[in-house]
């Protein structure tokens, strides 16, 4: 049976200092952000996911966006080298937890940079955004780690958003969804479905056709419901002020080894 664990990391008290790149900075309510994070993690657990909390990184304002620290393919973890130097201290705690969980751990080395938010997996295809926080050397190292396991790695240019998954994610049938004005090359995806709102481009697959998504995309939720999916909305307004989305706040671990065997 596939595992259903999700790595999470609670927000730093310095969350409001987090990086912003493509949007104007607006005030972040840290207390509200903590409540929203707690509700997000409760929602994961309510839908059958065991949350695994990584050690806090209180000196790292962006540490809550744990997805950027690692990319998983099967039971292999590629610990990233964040494109923003201020985020590199986030990775040791994540690596320690992955090792404890029995993952095979690899690393992106200098001069490579790789943010997990730039990586979208659909089946054995791994799309990797290049041009922002992830560079060509990082993609080359990802190929070296995952192609021997059967991955097909496709580089995708990213110019208008922070990460590839700021623009696109995928439905359970592998249809890639995105807010078209922010998708540089929709033609790279065999099946692409435009959504009516920017936050509607971000879904986490909870299983059973359920899609975790932001409350800020009600028209996209209606679209997904018409397609036969069940939207599960959560309010992440404070993280959206920092270019975050529902995928950024966890790393879903679906292929972990059973350490009880």
C-alpha cells in the first residue's frame, strides 16, 4: 500500500519577513497565519494523511514552505539547494526527518540550485521549472538522480512567477491546470486546462478525487466539481501574501518503505 505521510513545518515567528519576488509586499498577520497552518494540517489528517512535523526553523522566515527543500521520486529524496541563499539553512532539518523515515537521500550540489516548488510530477513525468530559483545545473542533477529510476524529466521555462507550481499543478488524471496569463508555455503539457483564477491553479491530491485548494478560487472549485472532483477548500490568505499556495506547505510522501518489515 502506498504511504500517506506529509512533511510539514510550523511557521516561523518571523514569517512576515518572508521573501516576495513577483508581487507587492503586504502585511502578514502571523497569528492568523498560524491558525491557517493548523487548519491546513488538520485538513490533511482528516483526509487520511499522517503529518510528520519537521523540527522548527524559527530563524528562517520561509521555512513553513517546506516543499521547496526536497523533491521525492518513489522513495528517493533529492534534497534541494534553494535558489535564495537565505533559505539554505532550511534543508538540514528536513534531511534528518527523511533519513529517519527510511528515504534514500541525495543532494543538489553547487553550482546547482533547485527549489521543490519548481517540480511537478504526473506519473513518471517530472516537469522542472527553469529560470527562477532553479538553474540548469540543478536540473541536470535531478536528471541524474531520478532518470535511472524511470523518470522522464522535462525542463519548462519559468519567467512570470516564482516557481513552476506557482503557475501549474495537475489533476488526478494528469491534466495540467493553470491560470493561463501566468503559464509561459502551456503547449509543453499534453493536456492543459485553463482555470479562471490564479489560486485555482494549485491543488493537492488528497486521494479519492478530493482536491485540497484555496478558498480564494471559488470559480475554479466549481469547475473541478463539474469535472467530478470534490474540492476541499482551506483559507491560506496569509501565505498567498508571500507567494505561497497549498502545495508549498507540505511534502506528500507516497512511496516510503515500510520500516516494520
